[in-house]
C-alpha cells in the first residue's frame, strides 16, 4: 500500500470522515477516492490539493508520500521578491506544492483582485513557467522593482504595459524613465483556485 494511501486513511479516521463524504466535498468521483485509498492509484496534484483543503491540512503532509514518484516535483511558492536576490532564493519562498507536470518551475500566491476577470482570485496559486519573454497579451509574472505581480503583458512602442483583468485598475506603463528594475519572470500556465 502506498504511503499516500496510509496517510489519507489516517486523516479520514482522525476527521471521522467517510470516503463518500470526501468524494462529495472534493468533487472527486468515489471510484477515484477508493483507488487512492487502496494504494492502486496516486492522485494528480490538483486532487492532492483538493483533498488537503477539505481535510484542512497542508498539502505538504502528502509531499513525503508523493515525492518518491518520479513524475511529481515540488514547486516553490514565491512570496514578495527582494530586488537583487535571485527569484528562487530561500528568502522569497513561502512553501512548496506538489506538481506532476514538468512545464512549471515555480508558483505565485495571488494577492488582491486585479485579475478576477481572468478567474484568478485572491489567495489562488498560479503555476509559472520560467522564461524571460512572453507574447503580447499573455498573462505573466513580472518583477517590478522589488515586487512580483501577475498581469497581462503588452509591448507598445518603447514601453511595457501591464494590464489587469479588472476594470477598476488602470494599465501600468513602464519605460526606462520610470522603472529601475523590470523583468519578466515567466508565463502563467496553470491555476490552483480555492473557489
């Protein structure tokens, strides 16, 4: 039996929760929950996150159990990023999430409501593929001076515009004249939302 299955059984017993209730609350079908508990099947990262949220535990509780799987990696969740410090430096890392796709390099926890029309809400976690350029209109993690932000990026003449997905915010326009440190950190490729 997998260590994930053992941990999940233990947590269900501690929470006095039945398989059917876990399936209903996570919206994961009952047969998949049964497979996880039997140890025959390892859940994908999105289902690990759903299970952890419903059981009110950190997904890290399952990390030890899934890290031996060669297709699961741990991605750092970045918080505030200090200028001059490499983005993946320990000072910037809030924690780690399991991720079973090789495309992403790190995650950003979203603060605020500037991207709500793209269905990215406060507290959501966005998975980022690290790259220094993006196409016009793509959603990207961008470092502006000492803060990371997630916006749609547009290149207009000699400026870069960062546009929100919320009409109450105006586009931010940056050029050599008004920004000391501007860098594209990577492209948004996946989202973990609590809603």
